[in-house]
C-alpha cells in the first residue's frame, strides 16, 4: 500500500522540484538584471536640414548675376579665356565661353566634393557623422558624477550653442580626470541626413536600455528627476562598522554626437587615443552639431556598477 502511495505522489514531488528550480533560476537572473539601476541623461537636437544646406549663397553685384563680374557662378573665369586665345565676341566665341565655363564649374564642384564643402553647402541631404566615445572610470571619480548632475540641472539643451557647450563641458570633465580612466571605446558611423536620425536613435536607445530608470535627465530643456533610490543593503564589517555589501566599482560615461560633414574618431587602444577622441568630439562646432546624448551610469551616489555589470553591458570597452 505504501509503495502504491509513494508511486502516486512521486510525480507530484518531481513537478514541485522542477517548478522550484525554475523559480530559483528566474529570480536569481532577475536580481542580476537589476544590477544596473540608475542612469543620467543630457540630450537634445534636431535632424532638420539647416537652411544653409538648401541652396548655395553667393553675393550679388551690380550689373546682374552672382559672384563678381555679371556671370553666373562668378569667380572671374571668363576673364581668363582671352589669354588662351579664345575670342569673346560672336556666336562662336560665346559658345566656347559657355562650354569652358561649364567645364570650370564642374571642376570647382569636384574640388568642393573632395574637400567636403559640397556636402554642407549644396545638398539638401548632406552627409552626417555619428560619433560615440565611451569611458569606464573608477568609482572614485565621484566628483565627475557630481559635475554631470550639475550639468543636467543647468544645461541649455534647447539651443545649438547650449548643446555644444554642455558637450564641451562633459568632455573637459573627463579630460581632467585621466587618473580614473580604465576602459574606453570609440566608433563613428556615416549616414545621409535622412537616415542619420534613425542610426543616432538606435545607438542612444541601446545605451538607455541599460538603465532600469533614468533618475536625472535634461532633454531639449525638459528637466526630470526621479526620487532617490533606496539605500544599498548593508552588512557588518570586520570591525563592527556598517558597510555597503555591494560597493560600486565603476562609472561609465557615454558621449554621442551627430554632426554635419565627415568625421573620423581615432580607434581607442590607449590613453593617448582616448584623449584625442575626447578632444575631437568635444570640439565640434555648434553650427554643425545636430544632436547630442550624454549618458552616465550609475547616476545615484548610492547605486552600483560592478565589474560583472561592466563586462555584461559594455562588451566593447577596451582596457586603456
């Protein structure tokens, strides 16, 4: 009888054991997934084509036309032709001048394309560079965390000049603390203006998704600040004092910028490369800067970012 009873309830115990194991694994992984909690964010911008990219601007002069001598396109090209023996009167001479002007104009446009000016001045769908620099710092860089908090609370992210200024300030804050640099990475993507916003948003969302909550943000002059996170669980240390059971080890700062024209950040393999990349992204001119995102984690002083979190969430970082 007992054997029959054991045989009857054995499948039930097996099911309970399986459910228990699943719950244990699920809850354990959920705890690990919540290791990154708070994040800060400063951003803003627009991917509308600037007015200067819609049409070329040339100064008009008395006598009609543009560019200085009454000829479309200017530049003084017609005055060069007589020195090469081309007549300036009659149908044949005028036809030769127009042909030569077309050739000269083509050469000028080719030089401008080679120099990158054509993208900024003559195209309604110019080239855009999307640059990202990411720095992993030791958690002792708490003053940097405070600087970023202050920037988020005071920055003017609704104007080109304000966004360029806060990007420069964030870059300077990183450059002033090389003793805390541990990891870094950089990348640059090229896209036309019509497709650049989607690429920029993909990179920004990938970084923002690593936060459980954006506890401080200033985007297009909309400031939002969440309530303080609960304190870390505490444990008793060897001397009887209370200490945080999971101390923070790192702070990760991400600088993301979209700018008109071509830009190539150096690949970061050491601290010198990182310094050059930071200087380059921080020096972007406000009239070319379309959008920025400055993100950092953790944002809350009582939050943590451990080495395991760093390896899991930021696999592209290299030791510098």
